[in-house]
C-alpha cells in the first residue's frame, strides 16, 4: 500500500510563477523529505522537515508539515525551466535506517 | 556535491541469467541502500546495509537477491536468477548516518530482463 501520495499528478506553470505540490501520508512519521528527480537522474533531496517542525525553507523552496492532517506541501517561488522534474515526498518512520516511503510523484513542467 | 556512481547505466540480460549492479557510494558514507523503481511507479525500498551486514530488507528483496561490499569496494546488488519482473531502474543510495539522514542517490541502472 502507498504510504505517501502527492497531488496533483502533473502540472505546468510558466517561468516566474509560483507553484505548490501537496503530499498526504498515512502513518505517523518522524520526518518527511521532499526530493526532486530530473529525467535520467536519481532523486536529489530538497528539504527535510522533522515531525516537530511546521515549516522549512531552502532558497526558493518552502515546505510545510501538518501532522494533524498528515499532509505536507512544497512551494516553489519564481520557478525556472530547470525546476522541471518529478517531485516526491518521502516519509520516514521511527529510526527506519534510511527506509523511505516514496509517493508516485508530481510531474512539474515549467514553460519558458 | 557528493556523488554516488552506478555502473552500468543500462543492462540488458536474458531471463534466468545472473546480473550484478555496481554502486560506488560517497567515500565517507557508512550506510548503503538499494531502491527499485518500475516505470511510472514510486520508488520502493529494497535493502539497507551497514558494517558488512543487511540491516533491513523489504518483501521485494527476494531470495534471488543479495548484496555485498567486499573490502570497501563497490556496493553490489546481485540477482540470480533474474525474472521478467525484475525489469526496473535500480537506484543505489548512501548516507553518513541513519534516521532522518539525507540520502544521496545515484543516477540508477536500468535493468531490462528479456
């Protein structure tokens, strides 16, 4: 069963616009990570947000976490063409030893 | 930044053959992982490895799968024998520690079993 799920499945924006990807998860977590995967590459971590945190920023990226509704969001401001990628949320449970539970991802296309 | 290298990038083999996927993790990392991604689906955890031992494995890590890192060389995933359903992209990852640590992923090896 899928423990994390992103929505929407896909979206497109014009360069310079802002965009938000959402994630819902099904279990208690110790942390949630957002990854980006460009075509032909492996996932690259963008933000790690722990269960006792509500918001985390990394440059143009901002992640939120709401443990009561078991949801998270990733916002990207001033999008660029190079932001085109699949965005995944991945949950971490307990000590987990690096066992991440990924969603299927949101395909973001940034149009020049 | 730190890089995980995977060799080869694509491997094509006949069903029933053995295959070894190689991973060169980040040099000072201690924990190593394999993930499997079937086209269009989410990435799924297979196994993690520390200090020469498997620490945890998922139901996807079948008896035909094995991992090792002999003498600090490549971290390998061996499948023997392969099956059609093993066709996927296999991602290697490494981390310095565990639990909420950042994982660094390689670019993946696409395995095609014919």
